[in-house]
C-alpha cells in the first residue's frame, strides 16, 4: 500500500513542481532556474529509482533503464520553460539520482521497504517544499512595490523573506506525511508474522 502511495505522491508533486516552474518561468533566471531544475530532477528521480528498484527486484538493468527514461523526461519538462542550461542540469541531476536510487531500492531488504519508502517520501516532500518556497520567495521579491526601493537601498544587509502561508504548508507537508504514516501502519500490520523472503536480506558480491 505504501508503495502505491509513494508512486502517487511522486507523480502529483513532480507535476505540481513542473507547473509551478512553468507559471513563474519569468522570474527563474540564471542560477535560480538551474538550481530548481537540478534539485527537482535529482530528488524526483532518486525517489523514482528507489521505487523501481523495489518493483523490479534482482533486475537492476530494467529498473535502471526505466529510471533513466524518467530522468530525461522530467529533466526536459522541468528545464524547458527556463533554458537549455536548465534542461542539461535537470537531466544530469536526474540521471545521478535515478541510477543511485535504483541501486538503493535493489539493496533494501523487503522487510525494510516501508521504512525506506517513508524516509524517501518525507525527504522528497521536504525538498520540493523548499523548491516551491524558493520560487515563492523570488516572486515575492519581484512583486515588492517600487516605492520601497529607496528604503531597501538604505538597508543593503537586510533581506526580507517571503511570508509563509501556514494553510498551504499544512496541506503540502503535514497532510501527506499523515497519509504516509497511516499507509505504513496499515501496510505493515498484516505482515508482522510473515517470514522474510530468503536470499533478499543480504546482497553479496
């Protein structure tokens, strides 16, 4: 159950990030755009790679190959509204995350899948939240009234951060984490008495 929830979360949040970048592409120039593309591509494909490694156990070629396809797709979609440099950064970061994620998902024993999925999903939600807040902060700085420019020049060392909307972050972060906790509890409870799958607890070279 947690595996299905994880796939749904990655799909929804990646689409949200791509749409948010598309809506605010005019303020994501130079370094900010490349950081957004690289971070989103890396975290999305790292989580996707872990999921694929669990879906295709003992078949690292298939999980890595599919993960690389997602790397090119997500990297292109997240970087296309910005620049060619952002596309390259998104694809490069995505390949690194996807390949490592597939290996990590392959190495995790089946009885520890829920713990690893919860950690990856929580980290993915937190990082994408930071990316969205970064875009929101740049948008806030762009929309500041011109009348305040003079006062801002007098305070060169002061930087005003964008306001945090509690209702949005409660929905974006807290609600999915609660869903993950419930899914992990429901999915793990029936399998307490089940024996672990032999041969998958340790990978030896």
